[in-house]
C-alpha cells in the first residue's frame, strides 16, 4: 500500500493504489482541496431525538418478536410481540373462531408502502395478515426474531445439523439485529418462498419506496471468554451537524452526537479513551477530505497525537455511495458506512506495509 501522509507533510508519491481506487478509498487528509469547488448546498441537520420507526408484519401463521437491548448506560430494554389472535387460543375450536376475526393494524404514521398496499394478496386460508408499527429509542440496538406459529418451524440453514427431530421443534428461528437510526423507518417481515424461510428487512423511504437494509458482518466471540478478540474497528459517520459512531460488528448501541462546540470537549475525551484501547482501528466516513467541523477537528487532533502509524482511514461519503451504487434519493445511513468500512478497513490494514502511515 502506498505511504499515507499526515496533514501538512510534503507529498512524495501521490499515485493511488489501484485496489484502493477501485473501492473508492480515501486514505488520507493530505490531499489538497479543489480551489474552484462550489460551496455545498445547505443541509438541514438530523434531529438526533427523532425516534426510528419499525413496521412489523405478522399473521395468524407467523410470530415476530422485537427486543431493544439495554447496553451500557442505556435504559431498560423493551419487548414487542407481533402475533395473530389465533395464537392466544388454547383449543383448536377457539383457534378456528379466532382465525375468522380480523387482526387489526396498529399504525403510528409511517408512509404506506407496496407491502401495506398488497397486504391481503396471495395469503393462505385464515392467515389474516396485519402489521404493527412501533417507535424505538434512537441509536439503540434492535433484535428481531421470527418463526411460524404452532408446530411448524423455520430452521436457519446449517442450524439443525446433527439434531434430532424433537430437538428441532425447540430450535430458535431466524433473527437479525441492527442499530435503529434517528428518523429512519424500517419494514420487517417473515415468510417463505416454498424453498426456504427467513426474515426480510428493508429501509422505508419517505415516498413509500424501500431499499434493502445494509448489514455488517458480526464478529466471532471467543468460546472461552465470550469476548471479541483481535482488532476492534470503530466506524464514524460525519454529516453536517452530527456524528454517529460505534464499534463495528459487535453488540453495541450507536453513539449519537451533535457536532457543535458545546460537545467538542466531551467528544475528544471519549475518542482518547477509544484510541488507547488495544487493537483499535478507525474508519471515518465524512463529506470530503477537506471537511471541517468542531468534532471532526477534535478527531484530527486525537489521531495526530496518536502518531502516523495509528490505523485510521477516511472515506468520502460520495465514494462510499458510488461503490455501493446508492441511488440519489436514498439517504446516507450509518449501516451503509459500517458495511463499507468493514471492506475498506480490511483492504487498508491488511495491505499495510511495515511503517506505513495510517493517520489523518
């Protein structure tokens, strides 16, 4: 990998690494700004307190449960069960009558979507599909699991290997986890296509369209300690007025911070604690190489103090969106940044030559 330069160092060889170019990797802050670049358009800062909303689809034939975990200093976790009326009947006759009654939708103002408009199409007898919309705490980690009602079970691929038929009856079904971002809407459903079964999650857009939910690879934990060993990659997403960050691929809530002078001192203190932890790496996704803000400037100060060999890279938002083929109307999300940074960091840090600088 080409040597990277800290801010202010004279360039020696600025030719880009071909692999880095193909991924759109921005591997330093030393690149000069374009003099005649027009000023960016005004952007309304994100409301960090606006609750994310999740629409969960259920029926008499499937059951979904949502957990919001209490991690670190977070408030107590929450629990939501989405199940049809037939699931509460203790006799077959009671279940039959329950299946004849309509399951009521619970809405809190999320945009209508293709899924809601076609809710009752191509459904099985007695399914009575419905949805429930819930608001959750911004930045909190959400876990959703699902399975069929009754004795039927959906077993994730490979999960039932070597187990008896009776054991499979109690095997957990498919699940997914993500950190819900402020003001972002999601749709989650469970079902089968005749060949397999599983959970589908999408990000719901303001116009009622949707896009597949970005995901990150979960890190493996040591069977002895239960902890993730080795490097710990922290992803940062800077956008005008805010910064989101957390460790990537590990169970953690999303840190949400207003990007202003009032929060700069506390932010720098938190960064210094993170920077000295063994195995820390950083991937910073920002509007551009020349970006500046109260918290971004504090981040540069911390990394400068860590020295030029500290493993950190910066990635322009536009490069990330191009690499991920994100359409113009789709908002930039932290989940997209986390997914991208796992690949970018893998390329940058594994190809790092001895003594090569990985600093801003």
